[in-house]
């Protein structure tokens, strides 16, 4: 691995990673406040990507930037509504059910959302109208597309905003209280139901934003759902219940994937075959390794059960 | 051991109480079922292929039932274990030139070993984490299949051969698969009513208490995974020689989730659950394949793709079951039976 | 005497045990021992570290310092399930039965430490697997009789009243045929009648079987009546140890309870 190769990988990896981090934060916030592992997260990303493109083209009578802005606004509202609806219709009746049931329900939800989207958009790759010119700029001497730079910048800005929001806003504090001790939180007057509802809405919005940003950069197709699982890798790496962990995890997965995955694809052969698409499984290797070495992630809390 | 109070006259006929088919009615029912299985090809005619398909997946589902229903561990990679069995059987019959009767147990053994390795970290990683680990395993296996053996297409598998008799018709395959099905199901049922089953359920219901009361969590969780994988391996081997071609698409994440659906729909932790669930899921899958274009025309959002109809229908069914009947078909049947028993004076 | 009685006089000894959780010292430099056939009571205000002591004896918590000897053997480094096999059984403060299993299955699960059938034996069932289950079932029936819960044997425990669940939990521990029984507040939340029943079982286990036991209990009346010796804890430290009467009168004990809550303190001072 040459120095230049690594540097390029790191820059691009950090850019992609910042979007992973955003998606991962949605995941972690949901887990922190509801203890639900959402296996439909990838579908939320997909939903955001497709809907934003569809909405943008529906606003096609406006100039492109305005149409895009309107499309994004509609998508975010729709995502929040989807989050609320899922919480109300599916998760609330399951409150208090075993972990197994709840996880399977999120899986089933993902199936439904994806099925409907395949039905409507039949799985072709779609792209946004050129909101940002398709030029290449240099970052630290590394060529990166301008779209990538913008996406990463947007993701970074949102990450900072969310972090501040969770630290200082009323809702952020309520969510953290719920995360720490559901019983205590409810006696302190925090409405758990509302926290759960907002957590779902937040997760859906974060996923959708991730879908839009990745979509801007790489186009939208069904492979995007797999990104939800990369967020899973990020979250596992960072520790399921840590927001800074999720951010760092996302960046790490982005970098490892581009550097290690890129290297393996380019230079390593197994049984004389080049490793096509190795990038895509790097995240899963990261998951398995992270679980073996540090089951609670880099920042996750290890709870000692009480008897 | 002498307890303080003199022991009263406790039931003396435990043997009768604990027998697998204690009530005579059940024994007759079991024999009737066996007879029906023997007669199935005459009754069903060319439709026997449906039963063959169900049987293969039911064997796999029995394995997952040990992992999820009894040990309470989540596995999203069951199809990957099936792949391990299928490719072992393929390798054994083509490259090692082993007969099918040797390849089948070999598939079970190899899958058992792989299952043990995947299940090993289950002590340190609980619940959620384990689900994710099995998911990662699923993707890695799919990737390996595509990269090393089958590519994007499929790998041909020789037909089954039983002591020189080619198993090349649906009816012949039925007798082979039905035998394995019955033996596998009875073995699993026996496991669940002895030491192993008791320990697995203890782990499922409250692992920390089980541990303090002498249950070795590492051993039993790993054992559950290994056993579950062995059943999947057997199903994979049968599938390979039945379908005659195997590829990544047969052992995809979607198939793993279908296995989970079989368990949930059939009834978690029930002996009949995996069989009922496999029958339901496989029949519905076949039906949907036939009816997808029609459904898609009626409900436009479903589109015309079979996969989207399948996904939406299964997703909705899973949600409905988990919210309204978490006990699955097994519990529904029991309720129905009670209702019939009490008719016409329900209380 | 019954076969459960060990030959060694000191059944259990805990030496200089310390347990810390982020910020909290749950057990601090605690030492004590338990003689064969003895019933030792551990008392102390909420959060004193009583349950943590049991958890360390079980191996569920790993103490930061200290050792545990059981029947003359250092078990400090044994995992929980292995300690159970050496003959330590317990009940839990918050009932920890297997909710989806029946009373019978719950108690039978206590026999797991004694089950030896192989995987194949279990799967084939006819023959060895079956015989083994039947043999253990007999023991379970004896326990069900002893605890007078015949009426509930085939009920799922989750559906049973609290008092019965506590009994089933005791039954599950007894099924292990332990040499040492740890009881964590077995009477908490019970009615007076249920408490009397439980006290009777404990006494019978001690007197007839000579079972060594540690009992954690807040009800001073019960403790004073049943225990041979008391150990009082506060903030993880031992503040008194000895005959129940002496410990009850110990100034530190009265102070510990006073600091906590008046009612209990009066009860302590007033005696049974
Ligand atoms: N798993 C744990 N994680 C963190 N702190 C713990 C844990 N277990 C116990 N503690 C702390 O250790 C201290 C002692 O707890 P312990 O449960 O042993 O008390 P106890 O004497 O049994 O109290 P109670 O009478 O309420 O049952 C408490 O401050 C408790 O908060
Ligand atoms: Mg306690």
C-alpha cells in the first residue's frame, strides 16, 4: 500500500464515513431510547433516497435547486410521518414483548417497506437532477467529486447539530433520561411514549438524510439498503448505545472499507480470482471482528446484570 | 435423600406420564400420520413435489426451532448453514466421489462444526449482538459462494443415488426425504424433552439464573447453534440433490428470513411449530409465485415483481402474527381444538 | 445424618472479599465462615451489599479482591455453573424462575447438575435417556410433595401467585441436592401464613437434613427465630457478627438501622 493510496482512501473514506455516521446516529438514538435494534434501518435509508428523487422530479417545474429543496423537505416530513406511524401502529402494541419478537417485527417492517418500493420503482438506479455541478476538487491533494465534498460537509454539519441537540435541548435530555432508566424516566414525568415516538421519527429522518446524501453522490438503487447494515457495523464498532461511538464507528467503517476493501479488490487474489466487491463485505468482517474482540464496542457501556 | 416430611403417594407411573406418545390416541395418530406419509404419492399424484419442497425446508426449520424456539437465540443466518450442507454434499459427491449416504451425514457434521464456531461467541455477545453476528455470517457466506464456487450462476449437483438406485423421481425423493424428516423430527422432539431441552429452555427463559444453577451457558448455547446448523446442513444436502443446482440465490438473506418466518408463523418453542410454519411459508411462496402478476395488477403498488409481492405479504403476515398471535399456528390450532372439544357448550 | 452433610466442619469461608462497581463499594474487605449444618443470617439496610455477597459466592460477580473456599477447596476462580456443580444452590431476591416452563419443569431443571445422559441418549430417548428422566422425576415429585404444591405441578410458573413462585424457587434449589443453600429474602412480600410455611420448610431442612444455609432477610422476627448466628452489614462492611441476641443489641447495628429508617430500627431494638 503506497502512501498516496492510503491518503486517498482516508479522505474518501472519511467523506463516505461521515454519511454512515449520520445514519448510525439515527440507529443509536433509537436503540438508546427504546432498546430496539432496528433491522429496517437500511430500508429507511432507501426510502429517503427514492422519495427525494421522486419528489424532486415532481417539483420539476421549479428551478433545480428549489425543486431539490422542496423535494428534500417533503421527504423529511414523510420520513418523520413514517417513523411516527411505525411506532404507533406496530411498535406500541408490542411494548413489553420479548426482544426476539421486536427484532423480527423490525425485520418484517423492512420487508414491507422494501417490497412496496421495489413495486413502485422496480429497482432501477435513479439519480438526482444535477443540483451540484459534477466537478472534481482536491482535498488534501486528493481528487474528490464536489458532490462528495458537499455531502460530507452536510453530514458533518448535521452531526454537530444533532450532538448539540441531544446535549442541550429538552427532548434530548428526556431521551437520555429514558435511555438510562426507563422506570426512573417515567416517574420523573418524561412521557416514554412521546420519547419512543420521537426516537422513531428521528431515526427515520436521519436514515432519510443519509439516503439523500448518498443518493446525490452515488445514485439510488437497492444496494442502498445495504448501507443501513454498514451503519450497523459502525454502531457495533462504536458500542450500540454511544452517540460519539456511532460517529467514530461510521468514520472508521468508511475508512477501513475504502482503504482495506480497495486494497484487497485491487491486489489480492483468492484461487486466482480477484476479489470483486470485497468492499461490500468489509463492513461485515469489521462486525465479526469487533464482536469477537470487544463485544461492547469502543465506547459502549458494559452492564453487569443484577440478581 | 430423605426429606423431612414423609413423601406421600406420589404418582408412580412416571413412565406412562413421560412417554413420548403417552396417550394411546396420540400413538394411533402418529401411526396414522406415518401411513398417510407412505400413501402420499398415490393421493397427491404429481402434486407430491409440494410435499417434497415442504419437507426439505421443514427439516431446516426444526433446526432453527432448537436455536430460536428452545434456546431463545436469534439467528439470521440459517440459510447460510444450509449452504454449508449443500456445498459439502456437492463437494463430497463430485470431488470425493462419496455416495449420497455418506455425503448426507458428512454435511450434517461439517455444518455442526461451522455452527459451533459461529455460536461460540454467543456467550459474550447476547441477544442483539448475536443477531448481528449471524447476519454478518450470512453475508460472508453469500459472498464466498459467489466469489469461489458458483459465481453469479449455479453449480450443478449430481442426482441422488441410494445404494445404486437413482433417486430421480419426485416419488423416490419423497420416500428419502420423508424418512429423514421423521427421524430428524423425532430426534429433535426427544431432545427437547430431556436434559438438552430442559437446559436450552432454562437458558432461553433466564440465562443468568440457569448459569447460577449449574447450566454451562457456553456449552448449551454453542450446542444449540451447532445442532441447528446440522439440521440446516441436512436440509441443504437434500436440497442440493433435489434441485440439482445450487447458487447464492438459494441461500440468501431472504431465505434466512423465510426460516425465521416459518418459526414465528408456526409457533416458537412448539414441537409442531416448525412443520406447520414450513408448510405455510412454502405453500404461500408457491402460490404467490403463481399469483403475483394477478395481485400486482389488482394492487398497483405491489408492482409485478414476484419478490416485492412476496416481501410485502410475508412482512405483513409476520407483523400480524407477532402482534395478535405470538404463539403462531400451533397455538391457533390448540385454541381451535379446544373450541371444537367444548362445542356446543363453550365455557 | 443425611448424605448432604459434608465431612468438613467449615463448609464455606469467605476471605477479605471486596466488590466495587463504578463508584460504589458494594462489599468491603469482608470475611466470614459458615459451619456445617449452620444457618447464618445476613442482615443490613438496603444496599448494604448482602446480595452482592451471595453473587460472589455463586461466581456471578467477580470480586476485585478476596477468596472463597467451599468444602476446603478454593473456588474463587470457578465459573458459576461449576460452582453449582460443587453443591451451591440459591434462590433469588427477585424471583428468577423460568417463566414459560411448568412448575415440574422448573424443579426438574434443578436436577440438571446431576443429569449425565449423552446427546445421543437424549435424542434417541428410548432406553437410557428415558430412564434418566424418570429417575429424576421421582426426586422432583418428592420435592413437590415436601413443598405442598401438588396442585400446581403442571402450571406455567408465570401464571402462579407470588407466594407459590417463591416456593417453586426453593424447590428448584432443593432439586440440586445442594450442600449449601443461599436464600435471598425468601419471605419478602409474602403473607403471614406463607411466611410461616417458608419458615417451617427452612427449619425442617436445617434440623432434619442438616443443610447448611445462608439466609438474607429483612424481617427481624424471622431472622431472630431461625438463625444460629447473624452477620450484620452496612455500606459493604461487616459491623457485627455473633449470636442473634448480641448482634441485635450491637450499637453499630442499631445506628445503621436508625440512620436508615425509624420503623426498622425500633423493630431491631424491640426484638421479636
Ligand atoms: N450489578 C451492579 N451494578 C452496579 N451497582 C451494583 C450492582 N449490584 C449491586 N450494586 C450496588 O452495590 C450496592 C450493594 O447492592 P446489593 O444488591 O448487594 O445490596 P443489598 O444489601 O442486597 O440490598 P437490598 O436489601 O436492597 O437487597 C448497592 O449500592 C448497589 O447499587
Ligand atoms: Mg439484595
